[in-house]
């Protein structure tokens, strides 16, 4: 993860090929579970995604939100804030709060703050 976070970002926009790599990273539970995955999330935070890329990335994150919440702290919060429109984010946070999973609830309250 340290090497990957050093490679990304060298630009603020990404190609669809790069997006496929990022989607793979957010979809692989073994990678997400690594102690240093937050470095990769931090590096991805600076990208400007197209609307289509946003949708794909939001879907990948939603599938593994519980593991991501365990692996990341404010880096994930910042990424969620940049990927979602405020109204969408609030609705998603309401959905997450209903799950009553401690790590997820911590992120919900941090984002709402």
C-alpha cells in the first residue's frame, strides 16, 4: 500500500483504465484489510472523478463499507464527502446508521460533524 500511495496521485484526473485498478483495490477484501490501506484511500482522495466514475466508485465502496470503516478513518470520510452530493450522503448515512455497526456509526457521526 505504501508503494501504491506513492504512485498515486501524479495527476488530479484519472483514465478509465486507472479507475478499473482503483475499483479492484476497493473490491478486494484482502487488500482492504491490510493495515496500510488507508494510505491508498488518502491518495485516491485528491482525484477529480467524472460522474460516471463517481457512480462506479460509490458502488464499490458501498459493497465493502463495513471493512473499509474498520480499515480507514478520516481518509474514508473525506472520500465519501467528495463522491456523494450532500443530500445523497445524508441518505446513505441514515441507511448506515440503521445497521448499528460500531465502526460504521463512528464514520457516520464524524461525517455529520
